[in-house]
C-alpha cells in the first residue's frame, strides 16, 4: 500500500502516520523529519534547509524530490509506505507520479483556527521524535517524553506568527493537491477535528473499502 497524507500543519498527519505504519506494517516517510535530521547533522542540504524552515517557508522541489527518490528505493519500502509532508505542490505530485503509482491519498481537514491553536500547543521529543500536544495529546508528565524521558521542546516555527504563515503556505501551495488527487480518483477526506482515535478509525475504514 502506497499512501500520501495531506493536511495543513498540525492537522495530525504525523500522529496518524505513526498509527497507520503500525497497523499496516509499512514504512513512514516524513520529509520534515528527514530535513530536520539533515539540519541536526549540519550537512550541506541541512544548512540550505535550515533558514527556509525557520521562516516557515518550503525547501525547493529539486531538493525534496531528490531526498524522496532515494528514500523510496530502500528495502523497508518494499511492502509500501506512507508519505507525510510530500508532495506539497502539484509540481511535486506530478514528479511523484513519474516515480511511483499511489493507492490512496488521505486529506485530513480542519479549520485554520483549530490548526493554529494546535500548532502553538505542540511539543516534540528531540531524542526519539515522539510528538505531543498540550491540548489533545499531552505527555503524562508535563514537559517530559513518555517514551524515553527526554525533556520536550517546541519547534521554532510553532509560534503564532510562523504558524499563520505556514497555514497560509498550505492554502496557497498544497491545497490544490486536493483537486489534483480527486481527479485521479484516489483521494478521500477525513474530518481532522475528531478525537485522534476516531480519525484513525475513519482513515482505516476508508483504506479498507
């Protein structure tokens, strides 16, 4: 099964991707995580991406397509994968079509004000990558990762100012993907304002049809 998850920042793509990976036993490809890894390593790619990401912008198509192309060749993608954070534009979607045939595209939708509220409440673990949200998915002990005990941090682009810019960027550049994949006949939409478990059930029901 080859899937793409679409949704604005804080729509819940990362949380749902982790659950679907476990449910279906397929690979999770998060371009955001891959880029942050490059930034942390201080690679040339990471340095290029760092300033763009901090300002809430998007890295170039060439850069991200090259990363994805290499990633889907790895052995763990043989059974399938979930792409989370790519494609972000119709140009990227067209390039992806040249690389691989997708089975389904899931669009997790929610109003802007809900996503902005979630964005500014989001925390993550710098060690194991676990994602939390003070509103909907809080850590058992405030500020501490449930999985590995590391102190949680907030991303620099999870501020109200950068959050508004990132959501607008989604509307401008990524929302056209909804039409693109609807025309392909492989998209279905899920209400992202539901409880996390209900979103998972709705996605699985849609995929298993």
